[in-house]
């Protein structure tokens, strides 16, 4: 479920209410690199006193400090909630460990190889699944 309130404009487009409130307060459109942060953490509280403009990197740092970035319900994942693979990758870090995108099981951090190019610092498949994939795709030379 989308956490923010949506407003339908007269031209038929929809916009997040917190962005609209901030745009009206500033009397201008927000730039792409301006994100609206809810100070008290309540995404439904769109009072101007609760909103603040910050950069995307500041927003990420702030939520990492609070420890609430990439949270989602483990039960939704186990029950097989339908989510786009892009969203699963963004939300794969959870309290109990990490989600393997191949077997869809939550495993400890030690079950994954390191990957300096991935945002999480870990591969998206666990070590066991990588071995399975390698066996399936192994080409034998005669």
C-alpha cells in the first residue's frame, strides 16, 4: 500500500499531498533533487510545520540513522505478496537478515558474498543459490 496521501489535480494528474503543500508554501514547483521529508515520521501528517526540503542523499542518511529505511513486513513476503522485483531489491534489507532473490528465503548476512557495486554491499543471491545457478549453467569442454 502506498504510504502517502494522493491528490488528483484538475488536469487529471495525481501528486503526493506533501509535495503539493510544500510547492504552495514556496510558491514554486519543487526541483527533482528536492525531497520533502516528514519530520515526525508520520507520512499522513502533511502540515507545513512537519515538512522539510532535503536532498535525496540527506534523506537516505537521515533514515539510515533512524533505522527505518527499507522496512517492510516479513509476513507479506512469506505469504507471497506480489511486488515488483525492483521494489524487492530496494526493500530486501530486513531485521532478521537479507532476502535471497533466487530462493526467496530470508538468510543471515554471512550467507551472502560481498559485492562492492551493489547498494547493500552484498550479492542479491545467497551462496547456496549461486552454486545451484553455476551448476545449471556450467559448460563442459570435451
